[in-house]
């Protein structure tokens, strides 16, 4: 039997924002009367569980108003305009917007009120970004340094999606300053603390492992970013949704395997992946 050491990242998995939102859903006594507006968590297993309890789900960016009396806003938040639209349709809102997402909205609004052109560093079309820009009259979404240009505005304010990669944000801010020497550029660091902790933990893990198993939903942006970072650091990474996707052949020639997970991955899924790694031949190492 093959043998390798498994090292868990010191910070990984579900963040408090998603956990709190799931707790609110768990405590909802009449789920059949509630529509969840968007994906409460980017995890198919958890979403199936919510559906089977009776929650309806609606894509938050589709026009129209859910039929149910109550609408649950997810940790990713929505714009105030969207909130008002739902309230005008007499919907009762169950708001689970993460306070650290709200912080991004507040920072963007403050920049706009100062008369700044707002740049949002993040993924175009991502639910959180749609919510942030939904209250702005003028803005640009910047995914990468190539999106940076010389804007005519004298004042520019930069915020970022809460799950952006700090290193990328710093690069983009520097590029905005470089290409806009005429402008007063201000940037507010709005990457959330749990995201920073997970990114820092992955960097430490990558210093000591031969390969990494990244656990998370297929459509979880931050899970994919974790796997992409492994590849940037030239470390083999396998992105798995759960333990059934682990292939024992992957571990034939590795001595040390790191384990990390995206912010939408339930603890139980991580534990089952770790258990399966042990069955394949992994032994427990100290967390890095
Ligand atoms: S990733 Fe950060 S901002 Fe988003 S829900 Fe989790 S804690 Fe909140």
C-alpha cells in the first residue's frame, strides 16, 4: 500500500458569513414559504438539502419577483435598489448579507459620494459584484491588470470583491496609479479576513507539500482560485467535490499531500475527504 503524509491547511473551508447564512436557513420554520435569492452556498449537496426542506430558489439577477412572501438574501448580498424593489413588491426580506460584503458596499458608496469613479476589482457577473455595482451610476469592473486604462476622471476609488486575491488587487491598484497619474486614486482594502487567512494558509502549505487536494463545489470561485494558485506555484492540485472523486493512483508518487477547501465546503465533506485519503494510504501530519 502507498504511504504519504496528509497536512491540513491551518485555515480552510466554510467562512463565518456562509455558516451564519446556513444557520438562518436551518432555523427557518416554514421553508416552503421562502425563496432563496441566488445560491446560498456554492455547493450542490447543501443546495439539494435546502431544496428537499422546501426552500424555493431563484437566480437573483433574473428580473421578476419570487412568488413566495419571504425572500432570503444570501451572504453575497444584493444592491439597495434590488432590496427596495423586493420590498415594494411587499416581500418580507430575510437578510443574511455578510457584514464583510456590506463593508464593500459601504466603501464603494463612500467613494461614489466623494465624486470618485469607482473601480471594483472582481469577477464580472459574480453575484457579489452585481450587488456592489447595482447601486453605482458609474463604475468599471476590473478582473485583471489588462482591464486597467487611463480614465478621464480626476478622482478614482478602488474596492474589491471580498474574495479577491490580495496580491492581484495590489497589482491592479499599482497599475491604475501608473496609468492615471493625473488622478487622485484611493483604494480601500475590502478583501475579507477569512479569505486572507485561507490564502495565507495555502501559501504556507505550498511550501511543504508535493501536491494538494482542494475540496469544493465545481462552481465555487474561491475553490477554483485555490487550485489555480497551486498551479501558479508549480504544485500539483486536484480539485474534488467530495471523497468519491479521489483517485488512489494520484498518490502513488507523492510524499506529502496538502488538504484545503473553499469557503463553501462543509466540514463534513472535508472530513470525509481526509478519511478517504487515510484509507488510500495517508497518515496524519501537523497542520501547516
Ligand atoms: S467569503 Fe468573506 S465576505 Fe464572503 S461570506 Fe465569507 S466571510 Fe463574508
